C-alpha cells in the first residue's frame, strides 16, 4: 500500500475476562488480512486490567502510556473485574485505565457502527434495514470526572457531577460526523441531546451543528432529544444514518443500538484521534464478561470487526472491507448452534 | 370512601397540541369513575403552555402556582410548541412551567408504570410478560438547571451542566421504590446508574440503596449500569420489577420502556409528592404532538391511565383498578383500526 507504512506497529491490550480470547481471534484474522496485502504486523502485548491491578496495583503507569504512544494503533479487548469481586474498588480500572487512555490519547471520535446483518439476532419483530454509525464524543461531557462529594455518608451529603463541554471539543467531533455523513449514501446527521433541559451544553451542541452544517450543503441534519431517540431506536432504527452525540448519551445509545442489531457480541468500536497526534484504539463495545471467561463461549465477532475499523483508520480500506465481508458471510449463515470462540475466528479467517 | 374527601378538588392543565383532546377523554372517564363511588369532582381549568405564553408571555405566574397548591391533585395534558415554531424560545415552556411545577411542588417520585397489555403494539418479537414500574427521581440530578456558559459563541466557549444529588433527595425516592417493591409480587428493586463513571453521584445512590435495603429484608435488589439496562429493556424486559433511578436516566429509560410496551400513547405517569405537602400531578409521558393536534388522532389511553394513578394517589384504589381494567379490555381488543380520540374515551368510559 503506497499510502501506508509497510509494517503496522500494533499495541495489543487483551485485558480481562473474555478479552484475551476474543483478541486472539481478532489477531488471527488481522494477521491473515494484512499478510494478504504484503504488510507486516509487529505486535507488542501489554498486561493491563483488573488482573494486572490485583497482581501489581498498577492501572496505567506513565511509562506504559508513553510506550503506547509510539505504536501505530491499539487493539483492546475488555477490562473489568467480576461484579462481585470486592478486592477491586469499583470502576477504578475503567476510569484509571480505559478512560485514561481515551482522554490521554485524545480519542475524540468514539466511532460505533450499527448494522444489522440479515435479521440475525435482532430482538425487534420488524427491524428493517439498519445501517448507521454513532459518532460519540469521547473526551468530555459528563465523563470528565469533574465533581465531588460533601459530607459523604451523612444525611447532609451532596454529590455533584459536572459535564464539561467546549466549543473545541464539540466542533471537531461534529465536523467529523458531517464528514462521515458526506461520504455515505444518505448523507444525514442526527444530533441527539437534551437541550430542552440541559440548556447550556445542549445549545452549544445545537449551535455547533447548525454552524458546521453550512460547510456541508450536501448533508441534511435533524435533532432528537435523547429520550425520543431511544424510541426510534426500537420503532424505526432505519431512520438513522449518522448520529452525533455526547459521551454519555452515546454510551447509552450505542449499547441499545448494539442490542437492536443482534447483540453486543457484534458491536465494534474505534476510539479515534483524527488528528493522529496519538495512536487510536479499537475495541469491542462489550465488557469483560467474567461469568463466561476462559470457556470459549464469547463471540469474537465484535473484536474482529474492531480490527477492521483499525485497518480502515490506518489506510488499509481494502483489507478492512475483506474482513467485513467475511464477517457478514459468517453471521448471515449462523444457525444458532454453539461454536467455540476460536471456531468463529477460524471460520472468519478461512472466509477472508 | 371513609379515608378520602367526598369531593375531589381537581386542577386541570390541558396544555398544548393534543393535550386538550386527551384530557377531555381522561376527564370523561374520571368523572364516571368517581361518580360511581359517590365522590364529587370539582374542576378548575388552567390555561398554561406554549399557546398561553404566545398570548400573554406568561409561563407559570406565582399566583397561579399558589392557586394550584390549594387543589387536591393536578391532571396535566402536554405542553410544548411545534418544533419549527421559532417564536417560542426552545425549552422555555418545559422548564419554566412543567419542570417548575415538578420542582416547586416537590414531586420527588416520578412514577412511570410499564406494562404490556397482551402483546399489543410491542416492537419486540418476543416481549414476554412486561410489568414493571420506574421510580424516577423528579427534583434533582442533571435537571436542576445548574450550569452555565462562558464565552458563548466564540471558539473558546465552555458550557457546563451540574448534576446535584443529595442524601435527602436520593434517600426518600429510594425508600419509596423499596416500599412499592415490597407491595408487589416479585419484590425486586433494580438501581440503574452509571457509577463506574459518575462516581460521586453513583456512589451516593449505591450506598443509599444498600442502606435502605436493610429496612426491607423481604425485597431483593440489584444494580445495572444505564447502558446495560437499555439492552435488557429490549432483550429481557421481564427481568424488571421496580427500577429506581435518577432524573435523566429515568427520562431516557421510561421513553424506551413505553416504546417497548406498545408506545408512548399508553404510558402514564405521576409526579408525586409522597409527603403530601403539595398536590401531585398526573400526566401522560407523551408530548404535545403538534403535528396531529386537533385532528382527533391522538390516543387518550395514557391520559386516562394517568387519571387512574391520580385516583390511586388520592386513596380511591377501587376506582383506579376499574379504570385500569376498562383500559386493558379496550387495548387488548384493538385491531389496529383507526378510532377517534373521543371514540377511545367513549369505549373505555362505557366499559367502566
Ligand atoms: C466501561 C465504561 C467506562 C465504558 C463507557 O462508559 O464508556 C463502556 O460502557 C463503553 O461504552 O465503552
Ligand atoms: C418535556 C421534558 C422536560 C420532560 C422531561 O425530560 O422530564 C419529558 O421528556 C418527560 O419525560 O416528562
């Protein structure tokens, strides 16, 4: 590939639970796909996550973060302890590792495509054709960790959470959404927010969409309150083409979208720094699912599709399309019979 | 009824769009239901909403609020201008009237039952039995209007939204949820939040649930992140019995729940002050739907079920059950044919 490096310098963070199992399959497919393009794949594996924290007390040391910065991209499995595991302070791995990566590496485009392959697995009676992407803001909003507690544990406790939104942060992700819409067939952007209640943040988002829309006369756009958006997600998901929304609404909508399009086992995501000032990170939307870990029960499809998004980002669109085609063929032929995690990976790799 | 006044002193706020049409049917049913109990119904109608604002510039004057306080309960239709109406500043009616009522009258329990009557209208292929209630906090969280904008309209704009949560506010609504669960068959409470990210508010909610649960040994409880809760809402809604959650998550989840149980046309709600220091307010979850207003196309069922919640709150459980039974019989026999708003009201009133 003339436009890309001939070797991909890849960071791999398998993580906890089913993370290592699904990442093994994603690598199996990725290796075969890049080899077919004559591209090398150099892998550096990082031990991070709940297990690693239990063993070492480390979440994401500065040296590791610095080392990750030297890679072309990061393939990420899943992190998080079992819900009942009281040895690990709740949420610490998510915040001090996963969110720290997104924030430190400025992953402002949290890209989550939702596509229904056939009608496989949708809980909807009449899902119709579903093919949209959610461009979720990834570096601000209610995720900034800005808040506090006063008089904790007393009857007078007050707890706050502050959502921070900046013109800089909103504008770049909105422009990215319009750019992606412009390259799609329907060329339509839907802003999802709750500006009738969250006036300050909501109006910043709305004004920004109206302004950026001027740059893209070929793209139409509309607005939905987040509550109404969840209704359309189950009654008329075909209406969506590109959704742009804030960090928290995007978190909620993309899990719902994943469910509607056949389940979290198929939902891929990219945490993308479009300015390429740091490596982007690709991960399945699902979590570490400790209850089925190590049993070869997890569906590696979301991880494999995340590898395709990774290739897309690095400029190997042809290889990405081949992986997607192999996944679609595999998913559309599923008969509900149980296959092991590696059997699914083998089948998709074979179909490449 | 020995426990209740023999005349209900009712405030009626029909509002905008389809509000007046659906409220007319709710009153038709309510009047018949209370008459059968030998109870009087004294009505005071209030002109409030977007139309009223356009005519007078008033949202909710202090005198009107004071007058409303003298009533036993409020039956509310819907408010809000047409989305394209630029004469009305966006969200002003919602905030300065609807939310002002909820906050001023301390409606801390925003009660939203979700029940699937037959399988009528659910977009899910296999909805199963759905019968849960959402106890949404109604007086704090991200709805407090606490935030601001710095350098508006410049590339350096910063907009904040502050979610305020107090031990007082969280504890009383959590206790209400456990109390309601204790009176139900399955006796199960699910707290929905996002405590792995919204640490401060999330932990206040979680600690409060754990503490209040001690008072209700007969009630079981679990926890779901809001994103996961939306997945279960479409893959396994039967798992829910009583959901307790914050103002914004409750807003999102109840619209989704309404969609899953046959649509927003059936979803009732109560804005309840359990301490009875001010009148409670009952309203359909749907909005003013200006696009179909005045055409007798709106489904009055949600408004009628809201009147049943009103009777429940005032101590007329028998009359409330009769309305519910009449609604269920009507909904289960719907064949998809179009009926006018008043035909639906007539049918339900006749079935009482
Ligand atoms: C694990 C959690 C912090 C994360 C999020 O809320 O962003 C997850 O739900 C996701 O969507 O990637
Ligand atoms: C109109 C709006 C302010 C309101 C809310 O967000 O609470 C509505 O969506 C609701 O759920 O009653």
